[in-house]
C-alpha cells in the first residue's frame, strides 16, 4: 500500500467522518495542605520565572551564605519573601566548543542541558516539558506558558528542537483561555460537561483503530515516531477525561474578576509591571484551580525594556552605561534589575496569598527563576545566580543562600527534576552534564 502525507486517520462521530492528520513519518519520504478531600496528597506543582540581563554581582550576591543572608542593593525588594526562597550563586554555563551566543546560550543550556551550536539550534525539550510529561497529563492544560513582555515569541520553554511553547502575552486572551466558556468551576453546584470537549474526545477515540492499522504497516523507525505521537494523543485523552469528570471542590479556586481590555502596548517598565501583575494573578489562580501543574512566566527579556525619561533600553544600558567611579555601579542598569527583582517578589508573594490545606499554595510548589547571564555587560556565563521558591510539598528547605562553587547551572535543573519525581541518573551534556544534586536545599 502506498503511503503519503495526505493519509489521515478517520473515525466516525454521530454518523459523520472525523479526521486527524498523521505526523511526518519516514514512509512518507523517498529513499533520501497535606491532602485533598479524597485523601490523595496535595499535588506538587512546578514553575519557572525568567528575568533578562542578569545582575551586577557586587550589588546582588549576598556576602553571607546559609540562613538569614544579607540583601544587597539589587535584591532589597526580596525582604518580604526571603523566607520562601533560596538564592543560589556562583553558577556557570559551560559552552565547550560552542559559540558564545549572547542572550541565548545561557538559558538554553540551563533549561535543556546542552549549549546550542547556533541561534538556530535548540538541543531538545526544556525541563518544564519533561516535568509536565510526568505530572501534567491529567489536568486541563499540561503546561501553561506566559510572558509580561507583550511579545508573541518571548518564550523560554521548548517541547523539542523545532517546537517552542507558544506563550500567552495578552491578559485578555489569557483570561478567556483559562476562565472562558470551557472552564469548569470545581465549586459549581451543577456539573455540565462541555459539548466541545465531548466532541474532541470522540474524535480521538474514533481514530484509534486506524492508528493501530498504521502502526502495523510502517517500519521500525516510524513506529518509534508514531509511538511518540501516540503518547501526546494519550495525554490529550487524559486531559479530556479530566475535563469530562466532575472536579473535586477546591476552596481556593475563585474565578478572577473579568478582564475587559489589555494594558497599553509597549515595553516601558511601568507597562511591563502592570502586565506582569495581571498575568501573575491569572497564572496563580489557574494553578489554584488545578487547571495546570506546570507553568512558565517570563517577566521580560530585558533587551527592549525602557525606563521613563531614560533614552537607552535595558540591553543597551548594560553595554554602554558608564560605571560610576564613586559607586562602581551602572545606576540605570541596576534600576532595571531592581525592578525585575520587585516583580519576582510580587510573583512569589502571590502564591503565598492562596491558602491550601494547612499551608499555602507556594508550599506545594517548586518555582525556579533564572536569567541569561551573570554580568550582561560582557555577556558573562559565569557568576550566574538562580532562585527557587516554595517547599515542593515539604521536599525542599527555603531561606538559604548557597554558593555552588562555580559548578554548572544544570545542577539545579537536575535537582529539580529529581525532586519532581523524574527518574534520571544525570542531566545535561559534556561539561554541563551532572549527576550531583544541590543537597543543601534538600530535606
């Protein structure tokens, strides 16, 4: 039988034919609290938060390690959340034989485990996707990705080499996606399954026999690819099953006030802060309502963010602003960093405001915050700083500053993957490969 890309999987739905396209296969080519009401434990969620353009070590990294660490000038705004976070300093990203790719290589290596060969190269899925495949397949959304930049391409999550996670960048659209007509309020007295979800579930069910037939007819390499495709289909089935089952009541789940319009466009820092606050409130309630257990937020890439009355963007300031001889500080650059840390504090604090069981929503989360550089002025990949927030359901300590001794950022990634239940013996490649957890923050 001849196979072509036009081949689709067909199923029946109420007497009508439904179709689902196949993925690209080789055979298409030529020879070239403590618990929920049910008694189940509280789910542990994972999130990421990104800020651009690093920091100035002398004004950011505490002098004291351990508990009750000092808060230098650039992180003064973290005072209110200090007990909820860990600050981890002295990380490196190792490029090996790969080029220094400005604001790209650092976060890519941290989140995927491998330094990229070019700006067109993405080595593989990011750790949030790995974790989502572990814990996110029974919620409405396997993962949610959003940003405060207002840019449709500002994402730090990839499902694969050519599959960036599409971010939500409009609070108005994000609200409709989360709390629009398809939202099932777990506290509603009456449960009415969504007709649209019922149709989607029927479509997937209707094509399974045809999928099995395809699987019998293709070669071994295509069966591997088809199995990967089927895994994603099964994840969708699990998500649809969840949406068609009456959810358990969730006391913390409160539908946010309707958003009627977006903030004004642009990257002026006050607008970015406004957008970040709106996206934060939506993301926190999406997690509280158990719509997702994996979530990503980018505060700003930093490159185009502006300050009212100052002519340079944050990015340009890191390279061109003079270092003051008296203070040894790039004052405007530091202003941008301080505001990023204020946003990080706001983000973490928002999770503490939701009561869950005998604690807070943050207690049952593990959130990682990272940046693209240490000192952005010279595109440094050493002396990088990362954060964690939350206790991961009692698996992590908080309130600590840990100097990791010039080791790879992937050590934190590996620690997080293990903490979230991913069964791996190592993470990363070449000099970024590690099998050593950061034991100081583990319970």
